[in-house]
C-alpha cells in the first residue's frame, strides 16, 4: 500500500491512523476541513478514494473495510469524524444497517452515500434515514468524480454548539375557540407569478394567529386543533371574508389579480358549504372566477356524496379548484379523475433542486404534463432558487410560488414588493 494511505489501529480490524485526525474538544477552534471516514469493503476503492481526497486537499482521511469496524470506531470517539463516505452493499453489516445504527448513536456528523446500486436505491435510503440526527449531504454513484465529490464536501459546515430552543407551547381547543371569539387572526399573502412573463397573477391568503403574548403562530400549530374542536368552519369563513375584502381593495387600487384560499376537508363535510361561499362572494365586489379554493390533496378522503357535491357545485359557480400539495398523498390520480379541479399545485418536495435530481425531475415533468393534458393550470410551490425558476420555465410550468419570488407578507408590504419584483423579473425573463 502507498504510504499516503495510513496504517490502521491494531486494536481494530480497520480504523483511523492516530496522526490522521484532529480530535479537538468542542470548545477549541473548529476544523476548516472535514475529517473523512471512508467505509467500503473494497480495499482497492478505499485506496483510490483516499488518494483522491488527499490530492483534493483533504488531509484527515481514515478508512474502514466494514460497517462493524466503522461503527466501533465512531462509537469509541463520535467527534473524531466529520463526514462518513459510506458504501451501501457490503457483506455482514451492510451500509443501511450501519447508517441506521449510527443514526441512533452519539455521532452527529454528516454522511455521503456512495454506491453502485443506482440513484433510486440511494434516494430510498435517504428517505429511510430522514428524521434522524445524521445530515445526509447527498449521494453519488461509484466511482465518484472529483467535482461531484468536492461539491458535496463543500456543503459540510463545522459543528456549532446547539442553540437552546424553548419548548413550543401546546395549544388547546379552548385556546383556539377564544382566538376566534376575540378575532386574533391576520392574513399574510404570498404571490403567484406567471413563469413566462413574471407578471403577478394572484395571491394565496395564509392565516396566522396573532397571539397576544407569543406573536405570530403558524397554521401547523392550530389548524388541526380547530378541526378537532369543530371551529374550523368559523375560521374558514373569517379567512374567506377577509380575503374577499382585500381582493376588492386591491382591485379598486388597480391591482387586478386572483385570490386563493385554503379549504379544510372538514369544511367540505358541511352540506351548505358551497352555498355559503357563493353567498359571501355575491355580497362582495368580486366574482367566483376570481377565487380559487385550494384543497390539500393529502387530506382528501375517498369520494363521498357531501364533499363531492360541494366541490362540483363550487365549480358550477365558476370557482377555481386547486389540488394542493400534489404528489404527497396516496390517491392523487384518483382525485384528479373524480374531482373537477382547475389547478394542479405541485408540492415543494418535487420542485426545489429538481434540475440535478434524477428521481424528482421526471416526477415534476410528469405532473406538469398531466396538468396540460387535463387542461389544468400548473403551479409549482417551493421555488427557492434561480435554478428552480429557470428549470420550471424550461419545462413549461405555468405559475410559480416560493421564497425566491417572495415570502408570505402582510398586505401593506405588497406594494413595495411589487416595485422590487418589477426590477428583478426583467432580468429573469430575459435569461
């Protein structure tokens, strides 16, 4: 073996040479380059990867020829390694078992998957590890190239002392009921823009709880409680009335756009829901075709008479119907078949970073293709980068929504955002 590939500890079948790692205590200055552990049962591959990493400027390299050896090393000193490069298909303890056990240990470093098993298997392994303490920097097919490996290693950041996060308060049904009685709600609005021209075409109204002591509380903290305690209908009615009023004010000010409002599955179980919504719009200065009701696809129940009747009656009144978070539930195609949706809203998990992801990009393109064939408008949410924006334009998506364009904002910030967006979008649609 080359002297560039350090000897192993005698106490372990394979491990890290004592001179190869900086095992500094957490209070010392962080390492500028990560220490890397290569885990692979192929000794030739270990040597090749080790030499390549050293030539790339990563001096702290160790190797392990099995999952058992790597796990023993990392359990002995969890701070010795920053990034684990792990093969998946190994005899004995394979890479999946090794990473699952590592995920439950005191090791808090990062992982790069390295395998010849193909991108779909590696994508599934990443899903298996999701929710644990390991940070998955990415996955590469063997043999990994220098540029792709460096790109993932560049994502590593030195560990920081964990911030103290206060426990989130738990809300109860009476808390939400009191908020409804006292009108502690506010709407923020997130723009939806045309990908061809960059023109603002609509806003999504997003409810926030303006808690008297905690400030803004987001919907994931209270919508489920409102559904459980039977007050979601009152909350939805407030959101609809407020959104309609704001839409009227914008139109009077010369801003002709559409408004989208989220509707709970529980709302659709009320026999009079479609009639009540129609009456609200008829008493406003807006028209049904200026409103889109977004129904979260993962919450859609198997077709039953009351929700379906409400949906078809809303559509007959010319309200737009959007299937929200498309692709995250279990019955996407069945719901498209059975409900007269006019808009397909693609979940952010199939949008952000899709250009270089061989799994999600075909799904994104397929969703847009389904929308076109069904004569529905396609909307991509979770657009976070300029790269996301340009990919969506290339593959023919209609509308975009996400933090790259604008975060949700109070209505008084919309005019300033519009002015700033007008400057940005001129360059975006030319490039």
